[in-house]
């Protein structure tokens, strides 16, 4: 373990920096115009029923999908006064990674998902993830079916989602703010690594995260870019980080071993955390809770909450065409004290009272 790191210059201004980070998050570049999610003013009567059908993409982990569902249901119960299983009825379908997979003779998974949705007759269809959002919406035969997507990180217009019956929640990371957090916890860092796989799309791609940090680097540190889907090369990059000050970890869902078999994301993260001499910071909540030091992170639960608020506005009478795709109203500044302790970092009081604190560090 490295000796304890202390930073004097950053502590006094950390609260100011984090305030700027949260302000900057609202101004970050997105693929389409966004709007803030204000508290719902128009909700259906508690006695009204709401039928939702959720289609999860094969690119969405069960953990993330579960968090989306929790945020969705809790918000509908609390803010819409629905009762799960009574006035709130859910149907669900999970797609495989290959949507062309045959689930029955002559029937693909995407066709089966759409058929089940139509048979369920939802008031609103919810798609979760890039794959489900793109594939389902483009193939859905009913142009009047109201659809809310979430956990989508692509370009809304280029993906054909700017339709009058569609709106949704964007999943766009905050690398600039996370980089500033990392710099505030280190003593004069000079260089850091942006590390991720090669299969993530659009705004969560490693090169997009790197480009954002290159345009607005967290002074005085500058980024280097490392991207691969090869497990052996990934390990080499992690060992290279010993010469750098910290690592910002992008997506790690599509890493393969020498035989071409996928390495489980949890195993990629675990190995990376245990073998990186440089502190690792994350952009997704589960990355931090499982052992990265911290970050302004994306949360599946917040995605679900935002999707629920859009659904409430739609069933309350608002046309989906009037609701711009948007980021969640709230983003979570998260700190893992176990990880900070592993790398000998001190968290200032200003950060402790601002951040969501929690998580573990993997045992060798």
C-alpha cells in the first residue's frame, strides 16, 4: 500500500469545486436538448390503474435493471399513490445480448418481447438500456404506444427516438466532475489514466470519456487513454497505472480472455482494484460501492425515479412529444471509505458531509 496521501491545497476549496461540479453537470453536452425533471404537478387519481411493461436489454446487468425497477416502483407508489399488484401492474421481459436469437421456431427474441408487450396492453412501455431502446422502438408496430426509455446513452436523433410517442431518461456519465474529485484528494497529480472497454457505445465509450477530460482536464492532471477488450492487455494497462496518479474507470462489460470467452465484469473490476497501485475512481454507482474510491456517479435507481416521473406526467395528460429526453434530476456524489483507506487517501470533512458514503473493498 502506498503511504498516506495528504492534500492541503484542495480541502479549503473542495466544497466550492463540488458545487461547480454539480452546476457543470447540468451544462454538459448531451446528444439532444434536455430538461430538468421538476416535481410532478399533475398525477392521476389514486384509484386509477397503471399498467407498465418493462423490456430490459441484454446489455443491462441484472443489478442495474433491479435498481431501475426499484426507483421506478418506489416513485410511482410514493408520488403517484399507486399500490403494486393492485392499481400498479407490471409486466417484464429481458432480451438476450443477441436480439435475433430464436426463442421459438421463426420467432426472434425482439419479436417475442414486442408480442408480449402488446398482449399486456400497457399504458406505458418502458425500455431499459441502449439495446432495448433502439431495437424495440424502431420495430414497435403501434405508433401510438406511449414509450419511456431509460439508461440510454446514445444519440437520440441519430437513433430515431425523436418520435411524438417517445421520451426518456439519458444515462450520460460525469467524467469531468469525477476527475476534479480525484484531483482534490491527491497531492499535485500530474497524469491519470482513462481505462475502459471498446464495446460501449456513444457517450459512455472510453474515447468519449477521454475526449471530455481532454477538453476540460482537472488541473493540474492530464489524461492518457487506454482502451481494450483483451483481458491480457487490460491487465497490462492496470499495471502501467503504477506510473500514474490515478485511474478513471469507464465501462468494463466486454472484456474477453485469450479463448474469446467473456470475463465477468465483476471479475474485471475485482482484479483491477486489487492490482492497481494507483487509486481507481468510478463513473457508475456499483463501481464505487464495489471498491472504487468515488465519483459523481450514475445510479440505476435515479434512472428509474426519473422514468417514473415522466410516466406520471404522461398518464396525467402531458403528451410525450412535449417532454424532452433528460438526465435525472439528482446525481450522486459517492465515496467509498474502504477504498480510500486502501490507497491511503484522506477524505475531507466537506466531502463527507456532501457525499453518499458507503461500499466495500474486495478481499484478496
